[in-house]
C-alpha cells in the first residue's frame, strides 16, 4: 500500500462558516517508511484577512501568503500529488471537510480516496486518555520539526503512523482504512 499523510492549516474551524485554507501539505509513506523527499507543500492566498490568533498559532500571516497561489491552483496540484494513495490524517473529519468543501467550490470535486484517521489508531494502540497530536507524539517520543505548519505536522503524523504500525503490525493496517462517506 502507498499512503499520503496530509495536513492543512486554516483560518478557522469550519469552511461552511467562512474559514479558508492557508496551507496544504502531504508526505508519502512507501514500504512502511516516511519518504521525506517525496512531499507536497504550498501556502495559499486565502483572499481574506488571517486572524491574529491563527498567525500566533501557525506563524502564517497576511504577509506570508501575499502573492501565493489561490486555493484552486494549490488543490489541483495537491490532488494530483495524492493520486489514488490511501490518505493518513490526524483528525480526518477536520481536514477532509476543508479539502472537500474547497474542492467542490473550485470545481475539482471531493477526494474519493480511502483514508486512515490516526486519532482512531491512537485510541486502539493506547486505549486511554486524549489522542490529540501533541499527546500522541509525546507518547511515541517524536519531536515535531515545525508544529502547526502543514508540512511539519504531516511529517510528524507520518512518523507517528509508522511507529504505531510497528506496535500493531503492518498486516493490521487495513482494520483502520475507511472509505469516504462524505
């Protein structure tokens, strides 16, 4: 199986309430190894003001995205990068809601890929407590390179995904694959 671990950064929590994508990234996992040289990462000009709370969290400001490509151009490239790989996402409903919404808004459509939510994997592996990305990374001893940036979080999630698979066995990965029902 080939996987693309992805993450997004946004201006808010809900695209239906006007939140926009500001960054999309993905990293390929092949043969149960993170392929750091096979990545996609792009900032997006959201055509709106980025809230100061988002800038404080991500470091992405209005100046950072000035002159960057619009969402349609970025998603077209990103969807092509993803191809038919199985997606791996920490808290999949959140990221997929943005990718689906803006994919439809721009005429590109929704991603039809199967996916694995690492929140669900974490619940199966650790069976207790919260399962946000910071807690998962701490449990696995993974230090993220650039937290709250799409590529940094995608790489950290990829490392967590591979680490959890070593605990449960790669032959059990199919237990976590979900088909899109969005």
